[in-house]
């Protein structure tokens, strides 16, 4: 009789386990649940690496410029350290290499342009930016946290099964993030309502079903400003791949960077130099 009860209980347990497993299958997980899983998993992120390619196209009164940016880097969130190598190129194939190091609130930049190298440094306070403007993962999580989410069709990315979320951002949070970007924090768009400036914005996240971490982000944004009778437009298209979560990263400032000149003094010297 005892064996009979054990057998019945075992069958009931298996049936209940199967039933509850079905309730939490990936097919039934809502966009909101995926969002919460991702935010919860991100709490434990200490380090990561990223690859980024970005295209910025501008049209300033009929003068068009297209810039391509390719970057790879490593981030230590706890120590507020970052290392990033970046190459920029224009439609005319003019290239410039940049090497970034960030330690606490100081940015060190090595610029290699036409074979000439120069180390510069700047403080966050000089440009009213913060650590979060360089922490790519934090920016994605902020937009995810404050935005509405829509679940798209699942995809396989980098050999991993992924949820795909479309983010409809909170405009107040988006504005704060944009104003924290050095490339935009120049006063030009601060006098305009963000809803009038941004004509289109989309964000998609690929999230691993295995660990609920973001593997890829895709952003597209177009902006347009009418000023002094001219229309200025700018589009951003960004792909970011995240990898190597919580693996060791060694971010140490090179010795030659110790003699970096102030970025403000460097720009002031360049702008005041007589033409060659």
C-alpha cells in the first residue's frame, strides 16, 4: 500500500511539474516579464565588453556629411573604468583613430590623425556629462526601465535563442540621456521641445533566454531642427553587441597618457593658431 501511495504521489508531482513548466515556457512569457527578468539580471553585472558600429548622417542646409564609427571596448562598472578603441571615417575615407580611457570622472583620449598622435584629457564637469554617457549598458537599461515594451518574434543571435523587445521610450528619460551625450550637448537642441526635434526613434533589444542578459541593441534616431530659415537634420544608426559579462578586464592607463594636455587648452590653442 505504501508503494502504491509513493507511485501515485510521484505521478502527481510529474504532472504538476509539467503543468507549471508549461506556464513559464518562453512562448507564454510577456514583454513585461522579460523586461523585469532583464532588469533583475543586470543588477549582478560588474564588467562587460562591447562592439559598436554607428553611422551618423547630417544635412546642414544642403551640405551632407556621413560619419562611420567602429568601436570595441571593456567596462568595469564597479570601478568606473572604461577602455575603448574607436575608428572614425568619412564618406571621403578620411580616417581617425581614437583611444579612450576613463577613470572615475576623467576622460583620457589619444587622437591619431594623419600619423600625428596627441593625448588629451577632460573632466566630466567640463562638458556637463557623466559616467552613464559612456556606459553603453546603463543607457540601454535606463530606456528599458522607463519605457513601454512590446515583444517581437524570437530570434537566434550569435547562436543563442533570444527574446526580442521593442522599446517605446519615456521621452523625459530619453531627453536626459541625449543631453548627457557630448555629441549633442552643445546647446543647439536644448531650446526645442524634444517631441519637435526627434522625428523618429526606435530601439530593439536581443535578450538571451538562457541568462536574461542583453546580447545586442539596435537604435535608430532621426532629428530635425529649423533655425534661421534652414533645416538641419541628423540621423543615428547604432548596433551594439555585448559579451563577456563579469569576466576579468584589466583597464590601466598607459604611461604616456600621464602627460596629456587639457582638451580645453588644446582646442583653444588650435582655434587660435594662425593658418599654415
